[in-house]
């Protein structure tokens, strides 16, 4: 007979999900109530306010999609695109490729702007693509590329989109809560994120936000949104403000308790303080890695603090290292994707996982494991270097 | 400053979500691990086996979609349909209408077979529609209509579909775990359910299962599935058996712990015993309601044990009753939908909520509230009638 599942207790420092704070787990296991219960509707209103806080937006259409970040991405494309539309899609990692898939499955055309994996999106190339495609409806790109750890300049890219009369669609799955993101100030038209990265909630929910301009477009489509489940015209009937909430689908009640709690904690800390914390822990991790002699994929100016892509030393089997870390230290770090499979580790410092004890644990474990495997590194230096960075503040 | 959300403790006897067992809430709040962690992958394999048990199927493609039942419905249609296809859709309540929306948003044509709300789907009408539409690709219908409490004859309808060379697509959102459902014996090709009804898990997950015939069709489509997120060709790369699991999207780790636990509990009880328990508690509830003089929408032979649609007595404001039940008894029952708004209550006895103490609580509270509001009922009789039914076993 299959028995209850008792997971091991891990430290999650991969590309997400990240460590979940005990307060969030406790919130999630509170008693379930109905999805039309007045108490739940009050919670929904708070949740929308908290998401506006996190996104730094006043957008009325700001809500959590009841599915993972991939569905949030799809929600943005299927609501904004109609067959025959043209979208400029920037690709500098895995997730730009996923955007292309989404655009094409809407019956729209994707004009690709390619940058090397590990580089940020190049605004000059984007400007050329916008000039060459005056009929483009939208510009889509990833803020924080989870596959490489590169951060692109959202403000500059959105300004270009606006100058050329395009909507901007931004993937903020890994950026929200972990680094500067200002939806209104930067003029983003549609943005989606995930609950399981720098918000440190459980996976399965995708916060989204749409500008007034995007909202008008969604309300005045020529064709129906191809997804009934993700049709914002219907979803808004449940999440919309005031009056009666119309049943659309059953909201994931308890995971929304969890998201609410994680956002309450973000607000208690202050989002700017959270950004600062992510930067500090990144600098300490970087000090330790560099002391060992390891290097980063991404140039310093474009490095995400929450996702650190680190090159594997010559002659080392990266999977063997991750296996030792998992089995001996209960520590998860991520592998490289695509062209970087076998060549990179991805060390996440996201949300609740971005804290001093995790940085020190990870550096100590990685240092010891690499020494154990005979890697050509400057062993025994990493933790001290990180501590020194913390103490120099 | 927004503070933590502390929900009231309710008894959930509406159309879902249903009460969640403390074991399921405890499982959900266990520590998060990665979605590619070997321990998680073992849990996924168990979860697929448990879902096969619950669906009574050997179908290899049996897995939990990472989103609510509405997305499970959409997963069935977008994977099986291509533009220009024709589907016979049976409607005898709200959810047949939702199927029609899904079919049309796939660029396919829905041929509707209408039955009155509260009636089961009429196999004779279906046979005529199948004969009139030899080019139809699929027959789609709802097993357990949550909006009315009517149960349709899945076995007979699937046999008709097969005789006419059609696939069968079955909505089992409210039936799975609550009444007889045999995916293999009845020859169902695609079936979807929800976690929050008779499985008594938290909402947000949709178990689905596809037959070999459906699987072949999905693997040999002319066009790509219009939803990237729900494309089973991709989802199978993560949930498929053996070898490496390819990342598709981040699974909702903790809600899947919860689903695992709810299915472990179902298997401990034995699914036939769970069906029997639902029938017994329904009979006790019915005895109490009928003693008061209340009547059911659905004829006895087609009544679902887990969803009881009860007519509101003349002159009684049904919303006022639900408000008293919620505020004074922390008891949620459901309202009527569509043409039955204001005329019906929907009393759920689903999963963990289907137990004697809930039946007695609900009858006592409803009896007292109707008396309080001066309804023309036979007051004070309901609980005794139910007790008598329980004692007569």
C-alpha cells in the first residue's frame, strides 16, 4: 500500500522553486473556505493590493493566474494577440524561445531578435527590428533570464517599444521581488511572474499585470481569446473589483493563502530592502566563488543577484557535484540548460533562500566537494571570502 | 499594513471545494523540494499509480494537470481537436456550455444535444446526433453535472460513441471518488477531474487520463496544440515514465503532496467503499430533507449522492438562508446557477465532507433556519429522520 509522502528537508538554491518560509507553509495549511466566501473575497482584494505593491503598479488588472508561470506567459500572449499579428521576440536564453512558441500557437508571427545566451537583450538590435517591422504589435522579452542569469534593461526596451507604437510584454518570472522592477515607471504593458522564485511561495501561481492600454485591447478583440481558462475578460468577472464576483473557475484557495503570506512578508521587509538583500548575498556568494577561482557566465554589469550561472571547472562532472551536494548536504543547485548543459551550475539566491546562512552553506559544501573530486581550485578560501564581504559592510 | 490572513473554520457543503482532511493539509505543508529532485520523481510515479487506481484505468497518460479542472477540460479539447473538427457536445447544465466554448475556441464546431437542466443526458438524442453527424470526431459530455446534481450514463454514452467511431471526452470533475467511474471498462478516451471535489484535496489540480487511442491521436496531430502549457506531447516529457524527466514547467510541488495524500487516503478506504459512503450519507441527507418537506430537482434514479440540488420553499429568500448558515453555523452550502438561481440550494457531500456529522449538522442548521424564517416546512423532523436512516443499517 502506498503510504504518505515524507520529503527530505532540502535547501533550495537552484533556479526555483526556492526555499519557502515556515510562515508561508503555515498560512497554506490553514482551513479551506469557499472561493466565494466573503472572507475569501476580502483576502483576494488584499492580494491584488499586495501584488500591485510588488509590481510597483496601479494597474487595475493585477491578479494571480491560477497556474504556474508558463500559464502566466500564455495568458499574456493569448489575451493580447490575434491571428496574423506580428510580435518582435527577443531571445537570449531558454525563455525567449518559449515566447516564440506561444506567439506562433496564437497564429501570430514572431520576428526574432537573437543575442548570445548569457548576454542581455541588445537595445540596438531591438531598435533595428522595430524600425524594420512597423506593423509589429508588441515587443516581448525576458527581464531576468533564468537559464543564464542575465538581466536585460526593461526600461530602455519598453521605451523603444512605446516609441514605435508597440505594446511591451515582459517575463518577470525570476525578477519579481529579487531585483528592481517598476511596472508603471517603466511603462510595461503586460507582465507575468511566478510564485516560486523571489516571492518564495510554493509553485503553481502566476502573478500578472496589464496596463490600461492592454486592458482596452483585451476588451475590444475581434476574436475570442483562444483559451477559455485564461481569458481575462472572464477571469476579471471573478477577480474584478466591486459588486458580485461571478464564478469562473475554482481558485486555488490554499496556495493563494500562501501567496498572500509571502507578499505580506515582502511588504513587511520593504521591497527595496529585499532588492538590497538580494544584492548583498549575491556579492558575498560571488566573493566566495571568485576566491575559489570559479567564474561567472554573465558580465558583472548584467548579472542577476538571484541567479548565478557559474562555470564548471575543467575535468569536473557537474552532475556528480550536484549529486554529492544533494545527498550529503541536502542542498539543491541547478544544472545548465541547452548549450550550457554540463558546463554551468545555476545557483539561486531567491527570496527566503537569499540569506547569509545559505550563502555560507553553499560555498562550504561546493568548496569541499570540488576538493573531494580533485578540482583545480583554490580550496578552503570560499567561506572566509564571503564572511569578509559580510563583515566589511 | 496588511497582516496575515486567518480564515474562519467552515464546514464546506457546497458544490466544491469540499472539506479538506487535516492529513491532507499537513502533507501540503511539508518542506518543499525541487521539481526534479529524485525524491519528488518517486512521489510523481506513486501519484500516477494512485490516479490510475482512482480512475480505474491502466492508461499510461494519467497525470495531474497543474491547474484547476477548467484547465483539465481545456487540456482534453486542445490536445484532441484540430481546427475544422466537429464534436457532439451534450448540455444538461452549466458545464456542457463550457465544453461548447472550449470546442469553438479550438476552431472546431460544436453540435449541441440539449437536455433540460436537472435531467441526465438522453442517450436516444445522442444516438440521433451521432447518426446525423458521421463526420463527428468526438462525443463530449458531463458525468456528474455540478450545477444540477444529475448523473448521466457514461457507459451507455461511451458505447454509442465507439459504435459511431467517435472519441469520448468525459467531465468527471464532480464524479471522481464520489460515485462509480470506470475509465477502462466504460471505454472513456479522455477524462478530466478536479482535486477539490470528492478527492477532498485543495483546489488547483486537475487529474486527467487519456486512452491509447487518444494518445496516438495526440502524437500524430497535423497542427501544434494551441496551448503550450497544456500540450500533452510536452507535459509527458516531464511526467512520462522512465529515464530523464525533461523540464517543462515547474510543478506545483506542495499541492501535489496534498493530492498524493488524499489519494493515499482514498486507497486506504477503498474506492468502492468511498462510493458506498457517499451513497449512505446522501440517503440520510435525503431522508432528513424529505422529512422537512423539501424536494429534489433530480429524479431519484439520476441523483448524484455527492451533489444534492434541493428546491427552496415558497416565499423563502435562499440567499438569506445561506447567509445565516454561514454566519451562525460556519456552514457553506451552494446556490443555484443559471436558470436555477434563487430557486435551488446545492448541498455537497463530497469526499471528506461526506460524513455523518456533516449530514446531521446541515440538517439541523437548515431546519432551524427555515423555521426561524417562517418557512412552511415540517420543522424539527430532519435530524431524527436522518438518524433513523443511519440506525436502520
